[in-house]
C-alpha cells in the first residue's frame, strides 16, 4: 500500500513568518479579540475567502451583510482581499501575522488540518449537506457548492461570422474551429495569465484528458515515484497545452488578469474563454445583450472529461475560534443562514453554482448553465478533479501547484522543449515531497 502523503504547514509558513514576524507583535490575533462592544452585547468573528472572482466575492459579501442586518448582535469582519497572489499564500500571510480568519474558506484542507489550524465541521451542521467528502474519516468543511465543470465560453456572433455551425465532437475538430476563427480575423482565445490560478483551467483540461480520466490515483503514484511527469501521457498533455498557447491564445495573455477576460469576449477582441460557470453572471452583468454558449472540449477520441467530483473544500472553523463557545455558536448561526434556501439560492445564482445541500435549492438558469448541468448529469461524461484538489494519498505538496503553473508559463514564453521542462517538473515535485513530507 502506498504511504499516505502528508505535508507540513510549518515549513510553508517559515519564510513568511520570518519576514512578517515583527508585525505580529503589534497585531491582535483574530481569535484573541471577541470584538464585543463595551456593554458586551455584540459577538464578533472574522471571515476570509478567496476574493479573486468578483461575482463570488460580491455574493458572499452580500450574504454577510444580510446576516448582520438580521442579527445585529453579531459582527462579521471581512478580511478578504482581491489579490493576484494565490489564496494559499494569502492565508499563510494572515496566519504569520496572527490574523488567520475565524471562519475561513478552506481549499487546502488536509494541509491546514494536519497543522491544527482548523477543526472538524460541528456535528450539528453535517445534516445540511449531501455526503460531503471526508479526509481521514472526518468532515472538515461546509462545501460552498459542488465543483462545477469548466469549458469553452464562446461568442455566438464570432462563431457565426467564422462559419462555425456545429460544436466539436473531437479535439481535432476543436482545433479546426480555432483555425476558422483565426481565418475570420479574430483572436480565438483569451487567457487571464496574470492570475496564476487562471492557468490551471487549460493545464487541468489536458491533464484530465491524458492522465486523471484514466488514472485518478496518478498523484499518489507520482509521490511514490511509480510514474513521472516525463511519461508519454503527461508530455502529450503539456505539448497540447504549449501548442494551443503558441497558436491560438491572445499574445498578451501573461499580462491579462482574469477579471478582464470578459471584456475581451463582449468587445469582440477574442472569440472564446476557457473557464467555469461562475463567469456567466459576469458576462450578463457586463452586457445583458451578449449572446454566448458553453461546451466542454472533447478529447481526441471524442470522450468528454470534466472537473465535477466533490472535493474537501468549503467553510471551516479555525481551531482558535472553536475554543470560544460564543464565537463558535455565532459562526454556526452564520453557516446555517448561508445555506438556508432563500439565501443560498441567491449565492448560487450569483456564481451559477451547483448546490451541495440536501435540501433542494433552485434558481433561474440560462442556456449556458443548462449545458453545464447537462454535463454534470450525463453518466457518459467522466468526472475528475484538478491536480491540487485531490486529497489523502493523492495530495500533492501544497506549494507545487503554483510552481508548476509558473514553470509552464515559462515553457510557453520560451517555446521550451516539453520533455526537458517535464524533467525539471519531475525533479521539483520529488524535492517538494521530500522537503514537506512528515
């Protein structure tokens, strides 16, 4: 049996703590101050979540506002920031200066659980959800939503102008569509490469097609050095990635932030964006008259593989907040409020999300979201996860994802030899496993 891969948070925080440690002495820890008013009538807790997506940030901020209006005895302090740095790095920094959120959107659950930074989801909240994933037999998260599929969001006008009348049934047909778009005079694809998380959309599309759809346990085998990034399937995935960027992606991709990609679509600067369902509401808000469609890009054999498995992520209570009974009760009250159908439906509608709750929650959906839901409900479509969303034996070193994405950016910019770059990637993965394993 493969040895379970466990990685320490301590090593990850060391460099940040050394730089920012001086600040910590002047900072009041998030769990150390209840925020009560002089009369002791108000309970306060902090909240932190990934704020890179404007629609998700607004949806959560709006829910927080409604909760405080309904519960004037509770104050929620939003620590979230819209930053181009990774969410993991942001959390590391917050922890290093004593500001780890009391209620935190947790994505690297296993890392923070092993470090003792979060606690199990309180048992009286478990019944809200439909089989949330467990890590080592424990549920740590209240999942904000189910993982939604990613695919091509395309301008119907651009497709019509290029004479494209049918959606692709194979990857080769998808490439033929890119050629038609180029010939029509429009840039086929926009990529928000300035934000490192955005790079994962295309990276994981190719990894899922060539690796995870066939072997969901590939990560654990890589940790055990039974497979390699230099293997033919990974090299093929990254070759497809490089060729796509070289031939069909807007040349300014490295300086384009994720939140500007929509403007490329609606202004006709690019015909397509590869992203998730959360972008639909942003498109409709930016230009209600813009006509767009959505589909998953098939692989060479015509098989459709998407992100769609559940993963251990969502709202988690910090270990420090859990030690304060009044604060813990206030947080649980907010979680129940967040997932009430009346509130939760508004959140899901804002991000075109897929509900995680047992109770049926519905909202009005447009054509593109219907296509995404059809993918999720199609048993012939393979559901998978991104490289960094697996857990247990398939957990990767927590710093590896961003390093990997940046290395691939370098490979594209330098038009580097894929096999040579994969040798570097393979060595770095092994080094990070060795440095972080317990």
